[in-house]
């Protein structure tokens, strides 16, 4: 009986080695090659004709979703997505199934989960190898469950507004989001320092007061126009780049300011992905979180705005940003929404 020939594609050499070693313990599986980005995934699938491809999502451009789509278009092959972003019912997972992925498996987050992941991965590879290639791309269409929060159809591929707040921020955010137009042509990310148990109800409240819906950000959420994503209270939003725009990764590492979520991390990663099309906004709050983030946005040619002292309950983070020389506009709270809208054109 012929072995199952597997191609492994991940930008991490450690992950490629680890997955190769896990699969090689099964005598029915053979690793034919590995790759480090989406283009290699496509080229090696076309040339080597593996039985199964194991594919990461976040890689140097082009990304895994692009590779999945092109593989299904040019050389239909069973693909298993193996990524930190492929939690059940994440938006990346839903998109992957729509593009024709056979299965998904989240990468293990602890050594204890590694053995279970090994067993699951081997099982999934063997099942995928039995799939009729002629049916790829449509096999799972009817089974895909839409998440409760429907994915907006317009991807914010070029523009992003990143808003940070701390003490006094909830009231400021409620006022600001009430004035943001529903047809805003940019994605909105929000980092508010607050207890984790309060975040969901606060997101719901933001959705009720303004025309733009807001949800708590989850691993694998797409950053889209016409909605806001609010950082969980126990993790920071880190923006990753894929062909369709930005996607959310969550990072629970405590920042240098000893707070979560980190405004700096959200803004710095936003600047890396969206460049000069990033608008950074810092509202009421204490401390220095957000200053480095605004600097990163300003350094790539984006626009930076802070709430003025008169309208701020706590004029701390904004003051530090002004003193650091990284602010383009200092505005009263009731003028910030108009400035954002005008800046987006």
C-alpha cells in the first residue's frame, strides 16, 4: 500500500520540523517536502502532487488563505489548515471551509496539548487522503455554520482606525462611537483598559449607542469596514497581514506598562499592516500606554489624534503623547469623530 504523501507549509522552521517528526512516526505517512510561504505552497502542490497539504495561515505574503484558494483553483488537493487562528467557528475557519479546506486544527498552546495534537493530526491526514479531489471546494459548503456575528461583506483592506483608552475611557468611547458614521470606510480596533468580565457587556453597549456594531475581538477575526473590534480584557489585539487585509491575533503577554490590553501593541501592529492608512486615536487615560503606538503610526505617515485636556476625565496618556511630539491633532471629544471621517475622505 502506497504511503500518504504530505506537504507541510509554515513560515516557522521549528513548526515544520515538529510537524514532520509527528507525522513521520506513522508508517503510512511520508513527508514529501516543506515550504515557508503561500507561493511555495502553491508551486510545490502543483509540482509534487502531494496527497495532503498541511498549511499555516499567517506567513510572509502571500498567506495561507491565498494559497488555499489558488490550490483549489489550479490543483485541487486536500488541505488541512494548521494555525493559531483556526479555533472552531473563528472567521478564518469559516472562510477556510468556504475556500475548500478539508479540515482545520489549532496549533497546541502548551506541551501538554502536543500529544493530543499529534494524534488528531495523523487522524485528519488519513481522512483527508481519502477525499475525492473532484469534489473539493464544495464538499463542506453545506455544512459551514455561520458564526452568530455575521462577517461583513466589505474587507477594510486599506484603512484602519485604532482607538486606545484607559481611565475615563468608557464614557469617552460611548460618546465617540455614537458619532461614528455607519458607512465608515475603515475598520475600527479599540483597546480599553477594563476588567475582562465587563468587556462583553461594554461591547454590546457600544453597539447600542452608535450605528457601527462592536464585538469582542476573537482569534482569527477579519478586520472589516463598518464594524468595531474591542480587545478582550485579558489579551491584546495584534494585527496580522493576509491578502484580504488584516486579521486579529490575540496576545496575552503583559506589556511593559503592566496592563492588558496593550494599546501600544495594537497600534504598532496596525501601523505595520496598514501603514499611512492608519489613524491612531488616544482618549482619556492614565499612564503612557499608547505613546509608542502613536509614534509608530506617525512614523509610517499615518494620522494621530488625542483627546484634549478640557474634555478628558484623566489627561494622562494624551498628555504624554503630546509631550513626546507624536500627535497631529489635539481635539475636544465631540470633534474627534468628524476629524476621523474627514481624514478618511
